[in-house]
C-alpha cells in the first residue's frame, strides 16, 4: 500500500525522536519514498545522518537550504507528499501548527501541503493532559488532521502515564488505514447541503436561523478525504467551506431545492445537513416596509420539504437527513426516516450544551430504518462527520454487493 508513495516524515524535538528511526525504517521497508524533515531541536536528540542512511534521501532541517534552484524546497516537498507523518510531535509543535505558524522547514511544509496529515504526539503526562495541548489537538482534528494517541507507561521523564510515543508499527498501520480510507469513496459522488436558508421579507429583511454550516462542511471534508467528488450546496454560513469541494451558493429554500434536484440523479450519497426554512413569506416586498403605528402581520407559507422530495425520487442513492429535536429524539427521528424515505437520520438534542447549531462539537444519535444504530458521545463535528460518512459508505457498499464494516 505504501509502495511508491512519498511520505514526509517530520521529526520534532522530544526524547522519543530516536524512535522515529524505527518509523522511518518501517516506511522505507514498505516501499515508501521517505523524505525526512527535522526541526532544529530534533537534531539535538538524534543525528540527521541516521535518517539519511535509513531513507537514502537527504534530510532537511533548514528552510533556506535550497539545494535545487528550480524549485522552492518546502513547496516542492508539500506538493510531492502523499502523506505527512509527524512522529514525535511535541506540545510546542502542536501549538505552532494549530496557530498556523511557519518558522521552520517542517511548519512551512505543513502549511503548504494538501496531503493528509498523521500526528503522533509524545510528551510528559502532565504536558499531554494540559488544556492547551488538548485544545490544539482538538482544533487540528477539526481541520482533518489525524492522531495516533500516545501510549501509557514509563516515560523518559520518570513519570508513568499517558505520553509515550505510539509504537512505530502502530503509526505505520494507522498510515496504511488512512490510505485505505482515502480510496473508500473514490469514484463516488457525494452531495451535501449545509448552512441556513434565507427567506426575504423585503430588500433589507429576511427570515433565517442559527445554522453555521459547520456540520455540513465537516461531512463534506470527511467525504472528500475518502476520495469522493463532493458538491456542497450551501446557504448562509458563518465559516468557509472546506477546500477541494465544489460549492454552489444558494439563498432560499426554493433555490436549494432546485440546486439539490439538479445534482441528485448523479449522487451516490446525499447528506442534508442544511437547516432549511419550513416557512417563507407569501410575498417578498420589492420596497422596504415602512413602519407605522399598526401591528404588522407576516403571512407565511410552507416551503417544499427538499429531503422528502429527494426521498420520493430516490433510486440508488443513500439518503441521510438531520433532525434537531428538543424532546422524544428517537420517535421524531424514526418518523422522519419513514416520512422522508431516508436511509439514515442524524438526530441531536439541541438542548444539550455543546450540541447543535454554532458549536464546534455535537452529540448525535444515528438511526436507520431499524432504529438506533449508534449514539455518539459529545465530540468534534469532524469526528461525528467521520462516523456519518462511514455508515453511509457502508450502506452504499452493501447496496453494490460489497462488504464494508461499520
Ligand atoms: N429539510 C429539507 N427541506 C425543508 C425542511 C427540512 O430538506 N424544507 C431537511 C433538513 O435538511 C434536515 C431535515 O429535513 O435534513 C430536518 O427535518 P425537519 O422535519 O424539517 O426538521 P425540523 O424542522 O426539525 O422538523 P419539525 O419542525 O417537523 O420538527
């Protein structure tokens, strides 16, 4: 699986840097072209020559070590990488990466690459548990960076606990799993709706809701990372869509309906994460409504239920709906599965702190036509999105006769 792949192995300055030699060796033995980048501090623990000998490639430490004048070293490396593995990653390195600092060869390469990134942290038990380290890891996870958690045991600092670098075999296995996942949806088309619709009252006023688009964008990024061709139909959002996906911007439920219908026939998986208005003003005034001393009533009419329309037209597609509820989660979710002909419904109780519209986290339960499939803990929207995509990809594989584990 790693044969012919270019793997950038980043090594930062922790005592576990010596274990990176085993990681490098296993990658090379698997046929990968390993390009080692070390931070200045890493070279205090182990010599670049070790990695040069194992990888049979030049080791880069200095950003300005531009050996080949026809390219810019860190951009070239970033473009050529099929994956980047950081082992070990220090607390300092996690903080720098979370912030997007680029002050050495490794950090600039990470900023410039589009390749998937796998990070194996290693540090003292208290440093690992520190709120800033955990926050930075959470931020990176939300951006799609994957982690191999450290193991527990005796640490070089004398403590016993969680912080030792994961075993080299485990890191390489995780990398292989990442490549396998990358091809899971290759050749498939995934359609995602995200964000809030906007229903105009007059030229300056509208009805909308608090949806940020984060959940839909996280689903889009997760599907993209498994090799799918992803189209996102996005209403009003408070965050930017992920890179590498096609984005169709719409405003009203009606516009979202037309965009969704035009893409539905071709799609293999459709995830309707958008918060679509159920009602819109019967009339949109062309001129701004002026105030008066009288009451003002807005007459509203139903919008089309896009998910239901798609459910009625469903042929081969795996259709995933969302349900934001305040009570009777299971009953409401199952009712939506039935009435909208969904294959899966992702339901969340919006009364739980940290779950719902604008948060970076969500606590969801996923239902299929037989009932509850999985109740996920409170986690990043990206992690929740990974499970949603895994389950949808599993159903798709089942349908096409293949087998895919849940
Ligand atoms: N949905 C849609 N078109 C609409 C309304 C909702 O496609 N006009 C989709 C959403 O994208 C989401 C799911 O339907 O996937 C939510 O279902 P819905 O029944 O609208 O949820 P609520 O608005 O919470 O429903 P209710 O008011 O019935 O509780």
